[in-house]
C-alpha cells in the first residue's frame, strides 16, 4: 500500500519531468468508483490544453497544479500508482505494472500525453483509489482534514509528547489516524514502533518522555531514509523489520529476534515481543474490559481489536464469545466480570441441560474448583428452584386445559 515515501516518489517524478509541459491529450477511465464526482468527458476537457505548473502532496494524497483550475487530485488508496513512460518511478507490491504490459495499462484511470511526447498514467489495479477534479484540493476534504504532514510539517518532540498524553488509544491506531499525523501507514508505523521499542498496543497517553523521544527520532529517520532512496525498499537498511514483516509466523526474524503478529488499529501488525513490551496499568485494564476503551466513533473498531488481542491469551481460545452465548441466561451478566469463570463453566457443556436443580448444583460445584468462588453454588441453587417452580406451573396448566377437553368428549 502506498504511504508517504511512495506518494512522494510519484510527486517528484512529475515535478522533475512534467512541469512546464502542455497536455495535448487525456484519456479518463469510465469508472465511477475511482473517478469521483465528475464525468469522463468533463474531466478530459478540463485537462486537455492545460500546462502543468506544479506537483504537490500532503500525507498520502497528491495533486497536479495546472495553469488554471480545476486540478486533478489523487488519493492513492490500496494500490494507486503513477507511471511516467521511460522514467523509473518506484514500484511497490500490489500496484506494479509490468514493463511488458500494454501502454497505457488496462488499469489506467487517467492517461496524459504531453507536448514533448512524454506520457504519464495513474493506475489502480484494485479500484480503491479516488481521483477528483477540484478547484483547490488543499482546502477541501479529504486533504483539508489531514493532520500535519510527517515529512513537511513534523511535530517538535515536546509537541508530540503533549499530543500523545491526551490520547488514550493504542499508539499504533493513533499513528494510522491521518488526522493526527498524515502520511504514516501500516509499514511505517510498524517500523518506527520497532525502532523506538514501543509495543503497538501501548496506550499513547502512557508513553513516557524518553519513549516519546525515541518515537520522534525513529519517525523522522525512517521517513527521511525511505524518501531519500525514492521509496525503493531494496535500499532500506537490512536491520529494518520491514524486510521480514510479510513472512509467516515462526519464520520471521530481525537481528536474530522473533517477530510476532497481532491485530492493532485494525491492521496486521509486526512487532518483536522481546523488545516491545506493554508497560503500565492502562493497557491491562483495557484488556479486561475492551468495550470501555473508547467511546470515540472513529476508534471503536481499533479499540475492540486492541482489547481482543490482549485478552485472547488469557482464555487461550478464540471461541470465548461464541461459547458464552450457550451459558444459562441467569449467568450471562457474570461474563464481563470474570472471564476465567466462564472458561471453567464452558468446559463441561454436557451437564448444563439437566432436568432438575440437583444436577446443576453439581455442575456449579465443579466450576467453583477452578474459579475458587462460592458464587457458582448460589447460582446453581437459584436455577434449580426456578426449574422446579416452572415444572409445577406447567403441570397445573395441563390439568386446567385437560378438564374442558374431557367435557367436550362427553
């Protein structure tokens, strides 16, 4: 997925090869999913005859400035890419178009021919990108809603520390939030957290000053190095976690240390448990009751992912939630208070559906051996009494309904 370095490489390719040149022909794809809010004919008419005077970027968005508005704006999505014929532009997994493919590629969404014969194309193999035609891209969404650009507008160390101290969500999820810092995506977030030795699920507000200083340094250095080599990943330092983050669990190592994979911020996350450890009380509390992690609409999914990943090892099974639904109705309220008790009860499902309260008492006593609590016995007695009362009521109903039947028979 293109992140700041990849989009910056595309911007530089246009700035270095296309500025001052006139567009003599344009071909826009008939794809309303990617071409957003403008017809193919209007888009082509707005480009043809214009001269390229600049190329700009903020975060993972880029736009081409023409000698008069409107300007084409590109949100790269999962696999968006810029190709300039005859010019080497960084190719990344999921977006690369082979040099032997037809030109322009069948995945081309916007094709431009310049007056000196140079041609460029924006492609998108997966159709998650958005291409718009805007009078001033920087003043409207999504660009206007972005946080400071990680390369062009880096936060000062003190500023970053203050910002983190106000955010009670996982640091990985926060780094992926483009309204906080724009340009950081999945691989950059993993890399900077690894180099700063911060666990991806660590609450941002609990990161100490020294941790913040390490994060500030790694964020600056990782982006700078990636941009300097034109986002060519083969030139990234060999000790970066980047080179092993897509390997299979058990086969992924960096500097001889094992890489583990979890879900953080809704994304698959690579980290080194030996170096990146959770600290403080807040992450532990979030693991017990993840539903209270965040009330923010944007971060609910991220918080749930965070909580699940910490909580799962405790139960040891991934089916805790589905098994909890099978528990007796009266025991459901207890599931949020003591997960260990739930696991103990659920290991003996065969004894749950018995006819009388006596057997249920036995089941509860077995569960209490694991939970070391007397509450289960109380619950068992209550369930037995209810069953007995219900049974008597059912017998009474049968007797009442039976009498009228015998009268009709006479």
